[in-house]
C-alpha cells in the first residue's frame, strides 16, 4: 500500500551554492550590460554576476572576478599561485576554497584536477579554465529553441489544415 499524499520536508528554496542568477530579461541588470544584443561584449565581471550576483553577494562577486581573471592568465594554476593570489589580495583561503572555487567548478567555469606531489604523500590542487559552462548553456538554449520552433511549425501546419 502506498501513501497517496506523502508529506515532503519543507523546502527553503534552492541553495545559493547551487543556483544561477537569471534576472528578468527586460530588467535593469541586463540593460546595464547592453541588453541581449550579441554584438555587445560582456566581460568577466558580467559573466560572474550571474554566478555570484553583486547585489546579493558583493564580496564573493569581488573575489570570484579577481580570481577568474587571475586563473585566465595561466594555463594551470596551482597551490603556489593560489597562495600568492591570496597573499596579494588579503583574501581568506577558507572563502576561496570553500565557497568560490567549488561553485566555479560546479558551474563549469573552472576545471579542478589533483597533481601528485614530488614527495608522493599529498596531491595538490590544480585549476584551469573550462568551457563546460558555455557548453551547458548553449545546449539548454539550443534545445529550447528547437522546442519553440517545432511548436510554432506544428501550429502553422495545424492552422493551414483548418483553412
């Protein structure tokens, strides 16, 4: 016998570590970035604003923008470079390693690997840039575009059949 009306735990919404900020397409946020015009180039700050929205997470936004710009300078970024980045900018290692890097990796902006230390006892974190984020979004956008175009075509054929 199954429970026909199960009680689910109360939801507190999507956790910020798992969420992408998508503002209204006609709102100020997008207008400030030049709208959805593909001829206007968005920079790192504009892209990071969707992951760590400046209006909600200003400190994380600041750190993530600087860190992504830093990582983009190198083919691979390791422990020494990250330590230098933290020291130069006076940021907390905990914030970077527990909040910023995991979300950037999860969303596919960074690729995380581990490299065996020369001593063989530990494995060091190695970060590099990744195109997974854009690949996911292009796939989602392409699927939605095909769904809408197919629905429009079906309506058109149906309407022509009724005439």
